C-alpha cells in the first residue's frame, strides 16, 4: 500500500514533534516534511507534492490561512487540514472559503488527526466534532429560515499585502520585511500604503489589532509596535 504523504507545519517544536510521533505509528501515513512557519510550508509543498498538509493557523512570518491560500493556488495542491486553538465560526468560515478540506481544534487533534488525514485524502471534509455539530446546526437553521449563504471575501488584501500586514503586526521594520520577502523597501512601503487604504486604517497599532482580530496573527505572536 502506498502511504499517504504528509507535511506538518507547526511553529511549536514540542507540538510538531508530538504530532509526528503520533503519525509515525501509522503504517499508511508517511511524514515527508516539517515546517515551522508558513513560508516553509509553501516551499515544501511545492518541492515535495504531499497528499496532505497539516497547517497550524498561528505561525510566524506567514500564517496558516495565507499559506493555505498560496498552497491551494498551485496546479496540483495537496489536501489542506487546518489546526487551530480557536473554534470560532469566523476562523472556520475563512478556512472553508479558501477551499481547505478540514479543521481540527488542537485540544482534540491527537484523537482525531489520523482519521482526519485519511478522510481528507479520500476527498471528504473533516471537522472536530464540536465544529461539525455547530455547522450542521447552522445549516439546518439556514434551510428552515430560507437564508442564502453569505458571499463573504475574507481576503480583500492580496497575498503580498497580507504577508506585509503580518510582518508589520509582528513588529518588523520595513527593511526587515523587505529582506524576508526579497523585495525592496520602497515596494514594502507601497504595499503598506495600499493595505492601509483598503482597510481604512492609518496607524500601526490599529493594523496590529486588525491582524489579531482577523486571525492573521495571535496576540502572543506580536512583538513590538513600531
């Protein structure tokens, strides 16, 4: 039997190694790569073409949602399974809008991760039980009330603008941002101005609060507001 190839992307080494150890017990699953930030996850998926990528949402440099967005734009993308400490509907909604295949709450991931990987590899969706129950309840309520699904676009910003926003919120200076993204400082400044205009936000502190509120970073990731 050909094993399901998996990339693990999680910035906490202890958590990542724990998940790896769990998955290595399964004969039909093979870990082919590990990433500690979203950029590494995108690069590894392009290089290794795994069947499934398991992405933490809150990662430095590039968060899991934006990494998923970039991964899913490739020609033959893997199935994307999101890990998060949050079960808020807003986070789940963004995942589904991206085209990800599943969403697991970290607290229950150890019990359901292997099942989730097998399910999404087969083309099915998979959610932690609490999320699944809530989604079914919302769907049933919407059918009874005749509500139409909302056409929401959680990504009004471009991929590059989202990357710049995350790095700003992490406290990176324009020069450091330019070095990380391999672009000029002038280009960083243009992206910064563009995202401020789109969001109607005009100071760094408010940009950081927006990044936290929309799940681009968690408050614990924030470094210094410049």
